[in-house]
C-alpha cells in the first residue's frame, strides 16, 4: 500500500561518490517511468524518464535502470555534487501517486 | 521556470476558515493536477482535471474541492481548515493525461499555514 504519512527514507553519500536511489513500483502494466528531483522549497522537476521497452537510459551524470521482472527502478547519480542534495521521487504513468521519495544528503 | 504559476505563494489563516489556491498551467497544457505535501513527507495526489472535467481523484477530503475553468486555470478550495491542513500544495500540468506518457510540470507551490 501507499506509505503516505511516513517520513522519507534518507541516503547520505560523500561528495564525489556515486549515489543509487531505489524505487519499487506497483502496477505491472505501467509502461513509462519518470524520476523527479525536488529541491528544498521548490516543486519537483523532471530528471530522466524511461519506457518499459528499455532496461537502461543514460542522461548527464544520471542513469535509470528498469527491472520489470521485480518491478524495480533505480536512479544512479555519478560523482555526486552538493547540488544533488534533494528529495528524489519515482513515478509510473498508470498511477498518479508518487513513490515515497528518498532524501539525498551530500557529505563534504 | 516550469511555466506553471501558483498563487498565493504563502498563506496564513486560522482554523475554520476557507481559502482558495489558484493555478495557471503551462500554455497549451490541458491537464492539471493537485498535490499536497506535508512537512518532510511525500507528495499526496488530490485530484486531476483534463480539459475542464475531473479525470481522477485521490485522497481528497470532502472539505476540499477543485475545478478547472474554460481558460484551463484551476482552483483548489479548502474549507473548514484544520491545523493538519498546513502543507505545501502543488499544482502540476501536462499536455495530455499523465496516464499516457510525458512529464508533469510542477509549480513552485502554495504554502498554507493554519494557526
């Protein structure tokens, strides 16, 4: 079920390290997925998307991996920078409810 | 700048009062979505409109209502406000219903504080 009401999970990484943020989705019929980044005090912004006919898609410093067998998405951020500090949400097109989100904190 | 405009940015009111939040979607977008985000929590979907008609409903309280007007702007009405209604309210828009594909474009949010 939805985890609305729980505090966000957190991930702390050292600056320069790679970050991996995970997300489980629920609807096996969903065929389009998006990762959003929400910086403090702002609305979520699009980072990268992937269609279900792909397993992997790369952007600038970000990679999304899709495992349809276990209904799992991951977002990899290479060489994490202070500006990457934010809450990251995944979304699937057949559900309007976002995932719980993960707060990424960068340690200097 | 996402192109989605929300007003007001901040609003402070008292319990029992009623407020209206306004959203202007990106030019050309037909779909509008409302989300509630309480402190340090995820985005809770409230309601979606497409071209003036309600398309999907989430966990929206009966005290809350929304509509999308012919010019495609939308309003979210919150009444009989309670302390727990204090939150950031986000509006998002998209050209077509999200159930297809394509991203949602979010506004900067309206921060509601109920005292």
